[in-house]
């Protein structure tokens, strides 16, 4: 039998799974603030789907280049290209 769809989180179960002691959302992750030019790590919070970058960027690092509403614009290098991701603060961590 074939798969029905290939959505945003397709085949990312292992990558986005949390261990038992990591479960639950900490409020401080949502209230983080980053300055323009600050280096951040992309650490996806699977319990919050809003503003989640694509799972292929899990573990990458980048630089905050701006803000868009509650989200941050993060510039990362993908091979030789520079890409801009839009991510909410719960999916980012200070480097």
C-alpha cells in the first residue's frame, strides 16, 4: 500500500520525537528575545507547529537578520546558497 500524502512533517517522526523527561512546553522558550546579528541554533519544538521551520533544517545554525511579527528571520547557509527562514522563538536557541 502506498503513502497518502507527503506533508510538511512526513518521515520526520524520529527527528522530532522528545524523550519522556523532555516532554511539556516551557514558557520561557516562547518568551525568548533575540537581537539582530545574534547567532542562533534551530532546535524544533514539536509540540508547537506554528512558525516551525522545515525539519530538514533541524540542528543548523544561523544569524538573526530581522523580525516579522512574533517570528524571527534567520539566515542560514545551505551549501553555497544563503536562505532565509521564518521561525518563532520556541524553535530557536542561543548559540
